[in-house]
C-alpha cells in the first residue's frame, strides 16, 4: 500500500485506455485493460473489498480487546483503500510485468491495503504480534522499515497477509497489505509523498535532504515519548 490518495474507488476505463504507454497500446493489451476494469466492477472488487472489511474488523477487535485488558488503546486511526484499475495498470507497467488479468493477483499483492496508525513506536511491535496470533490471518511476508529505515528516512512496518474469503465456488485466500506506523512516521510519509509527486517545487533536492533529517528527529521523538510512557505506567 503505497502512500496514495485514499478516496473512494472510481473506475474510469476510458481514461485508462487513453493514457496507456505505447508498449501497452496494442489491441491485446487494451483488451486486457478493459477486462481488468470489467472484472474490478464485479468479482475482483467483491473479493478484495470483503478481505479488506475482514481485516479492518479484525484490527478493531484486536484494539478493543487490548483496551479491555490494558486500559489503553493501541490504534490511533485506520486508513484503508482498494487500488483503482488505473493504479494497477500503472504499477504493472512500471514494474514491466506481464499484463494479463488472470495473473494480476500473483503480481500485485497490495490491491487491498490498510494503514494502522499507532501513537507509540512500541505499539507497532505489539500490533504485529497480535496480528500473527490471529488463527484466520496468515502473514506471508514482512518488511520492517522501522528497524531498517529506507535511505530517505522512511519508516513503517509492512505486512502482506492472507485472509479466507468464502465464495460460492469455495474458499479463496485474498492478500491484503497492512502498514503499521506511528503518527509521526505517517505525517512524514505524507509530506514525502507530496514532495515526490508534486511538480515544479523549487529547491526540491534540498527539501529532500531536510526531510531526511526530520525523519531522524521524528525517530528520536518517538523513542523519547515511548520512554516517557513506560516511566508513567510503572
């Protein structure tokens, strides 16, 4: 789940086809794009929206259970989204993936995405542990950018999980990406995303350097606040 707009899904097939790069502008590729759009309006959207709803409900349950036991909340807020067809096409083209609708689920594992915002950095690890303890959630891959930040300062924990969705044809396990980060990590990532995608920004490289430095400041503040909370709750 990349840092992107979380607005309601609004498929626009005519725009997707019009904006296709030259290497995808063949009759077969255009047919696949149209097939994707039609599938997204039907079976695709049902599968992924159901999986997304299950994960959000499970996360809320985890938080409520934690509150009852510890008289404290783990989650500050939850954001969720399903990638739009044009976003899927763009990602497949950017990664130079074989463009067939039958293989999209194999290539793109973050069609459904949830972002969990915590108040404290140690709550990220707690959330990760509690998610792994859920019998109906299978963690497939983990990328820990909290312990191992990206060079630009980006920090977040990324999990790809699978949950069972029961269809008329039987059970199907659908992937969902879960990102877990603190409030500070989240507002940093939002600003970094805006810097990357907004054009004609003066002194862009200097701003990148400044933003990387601020990532270190946010990390220090997160750690200090975690330490203060531990002392208060002794």
